[in-house]
C-alpha cells in the first residue's frame, strides 16, 4: 500500500507530498476550516442530488470533513497520499474509513461511489496527466454519480509552477473555466455547473467551482 501510493508521481508532486507530510502542514490543516464548512451550499446540493451509496473524500487531509460527509444517506471513505494526514485522520475520526492512496490508482471497484468530494487537491496535479486522474475518478463513480471539484484560475506562463505557499513548496496548476470544462468532458464527465468562487478569502484565492 505504501509503495503503491507513490507510483506515477512527478518530481513536483513528490515535493508537494513531502510538504504535506511535514508536521506543520498537518497542524495547519487541523486548524483550517473544513472544506465542507467553506462550501456549505455546494455540499448540501451534492448530498441532496446524488444517489444513496458511498461518498469518496478525495485528499481527505486530517479527516475534518467526515462529520459533514457521513450523512444518513452516504457511507464515507477518505483517501490521501500523505501518510501523516491519514494518520491524523484516523486519530480525529476513529469511526471512519481512511486509506493511504494515490489518485492515479484508486484501489476501488468500478462505479463504487455515488458521489465524490474533491476540493483543493486536483490543482496539485500537473496538466499533462490531469486527464488520467479524472478518468480514474470517473471510473470509480457510478454513471448517475455526482462530484464536487475546486480548481485555481490564474494567468501564468505555462499555467503551472512550484509555489512556497507557507510550510514548504507545493505544485499548482491553473485553469480557465473553458479549459477545464473541456478536460472534464474529455475524461467522461458532464459539467452540470461551473462558476468563480465569490468568497471573500484572506488572503485572496482564485477558486473555480465545478
């Protein structure tokens, strides 16, 4: 499991994983508001419109989303590539199920999940292999399933770079709305809704919602 979780990673992604494995990154993630609390309305729509079944928390971090995602309608499973994050998640939510797992190779059967929650994670994947990750998410999602994704939108040469975002370097990719919509459709998804996030973040973020 440990070796498989780090297959397919680019050097930039490996640097990002090392940053998330640092104690400071785990500590900061524990104190940061859960993504389910930041995007409450989106969560409500996801839960209300997706069929009953399993929900996949992609890049679950320290497990803070568990209480909100494990509704009466859905059974919760969280995955993360950071060993420290998964360890912290199991400590924070011992009743939940967490796996150390790579988004490129999710160890689940086809169509296993009725929905997935994937904010603030897919923009750490380089642009060249992003379709592989999205196709893997599509593979494990039921045909009638629904997902939630956030990305970053910014104009940069090449649209991707390593950034020291505090606590160490992390790799980021940036997409325009039309650009990422085309990529999602190539991966087999139907875009139901997309828009720029209007939360007043401090410091400012340029999230797009999918």
